């Protein structure tokens, strides 16, 4: 592979939005280590920093017109990687309810399996998030932030209330968004006539 091909391959990693997404992925192990060591204040700060990179990468992609196919797929993967890891770590620390964690993982695994089956059967690659899916992601982010903040400020009643509401919202939206995805998939047309599954 010549130098021009290497530069072309790495070019998507050089734009600002994708660099922010990669930074969010790199923050994950430090965030996990902070929580495992009981440094919840640092964990909360790192989580907020990760959230800021999530908000900025999409904005920069639009403002700088640096949208890329890599970023289209990398951004949701980074979000899922971070959130799924945190749900597991917080469950391990006894801070996240088992029911919430099981629902979140069950939904995500189900969506991944269905997406893989659709791709294998009819070559579909697009699996756009629904409004319920976006709301569910927001609820998960709020739940993790509230759980971490509650460890830092256990006497703040509004934080405890936010934690309870966010966890309930996460459970409800996980079920609703999962059912909505199932409904959307059931309405998709099957394999076109004359085509074969690959």
C-alpha cells in the first residue's frame, strides 16, 4: 500500500468530529477505572467531558461540513460502548439496578442481532434510530450521570429524585423503543422478488 493510499484511508480520522468521537472512546477506560476505584467525583467529571464531546462532534460535523461515513457509524458505536460499559460497571458496584441493566443490554443485543440478520438476508445496512431510541439514549445518559452525582452529593434530595425518575424513564423507554423497532422492522418489505439472500 503506497503513502497516498494510507493518507486516504486515515483521512476520516483527521477531521475534528471523528477525533472527538475517538477521544470519547479513549475516555472510557479512565472513566471505568475511576468508578471501580470509588472516585465518583472524577468519574462524573469524565462522564460530563465525554458528553461534551458527543454534543460537539455532531455540531462540528455540520458547521465545518466534515460529515463522513466513518463518523456516521463510529458515533453511535462510541455511545453504546461507553454507556453499556458504564451500566455493567455500575451494576458491579451495586449502584445500578439489575432490572435496568438487563433491559438495556437485552434491547441493544436484540437490535444488533436483527440488524445483522437484515444485512445477511437482504443486504440492508441502514438502521436509523427512532425518536424513541434517541429519547432512550438521553434517559440512559441522565441515569448514569444522576447515579454518579448521587454518590458525590448523597444529601441532595433533588439528585436522588432525578436518579429515580431517570431510571424509571430508562426502563420505560427501553421497552417502548424496543417494541417500536420491532414494529418498524415488521413493516419493512421483504427481499425483492428474484433476489437471493447473501
